[in-house]
C-alpha cells in the first residue's frame, strides 16, 4: 500500500487496538474497587455513550478543521488521556469524567479514519482495501480481548489502564513523528500517485 498517511494511521490503530480491548474485562475490576455491583456497568456504558454521542456529532467539524489525520491524532490523544486519568485516580466521579473523555475520543478516531480510508483509496479497490483493513484491525482487537481477560486476574486495574494509556499515547507519538507534515491540515491534497486509476496497493 503506497499511501503513507493511510499506512501510518493503520499502524497507529493497531497499537491502540492491541490494548483497547482490555477495557472489556477491566471494567468489572473498576466496579469491584469502588464497591459497585456489576449492574453499575450500565451507568458506565451510558456515561461513555453520552461522550460518544457528542463526539459523533462534532466529528465532522474536527475533520473539516484538522483533516482526517489530525482528527485521528486528536481522538487517540483523548483516548490516552481518559485511560491515563482512570489509571491515576481512585475517585469514582473523576473516573466517570474520564470515561466521558474516552467516549468522546472514540468516534473522532474511527470516523476520521473511515473517512480517510474512503478518500484515499481508489474506488475500484475500496472493497479489497476495506477487507484488508478490517483483517489488520480485527486481529489486534481479538488478541486484546484475550490478553485483557488474563491481565485482570494478575494486575491491579490501575496498572492495566496505565498500560492502555501508554500504548495509545505511543500511537499518538508515532503519528506526530511520521505524519508531522500531514497533521492538522484541513483537506490536505492527495499524493500525485492517486491521480491514476490503479496505484500500487
């Protein structure tokens, strides 16, 4: 795939997806820490959903102002921030506030990436490229779920969230380094190689 913006963004996504699945198991360790019943997970999901709704509504504005790559970077930075706050706090309301931040960052990240995928892939190859991207993204996420289930039996949830924050933060740093010329530029022009109908993928 000779599309550096898409390539590097996909690498960053893989770094994030390797750990983001840890939340599925870790949420119950968080509830245990605060002495809440498993049913309280519904409150956490609702709080995250509220952040996600606002993020979804505002995502197009972010993309228009910062471009797809810039919005992905901001979204991942918010994910890392939310995870880091959960790792550092032992207060329930602060944890819930961090979940809102995490929820807000999710749609920014995914909407911007899917926009980038559609915009930077030739129409004749969009099906194959989308299938390949789903495979590349699905494998780390599956591994993440399995590893997260194991880690929650071995580590305090603060440590697990710190690991997630570190990996997601690393993805942000990766984008800042390798896409520094493409970030935060609205409607950045596509490479000249895209002018042809069948570039190498």
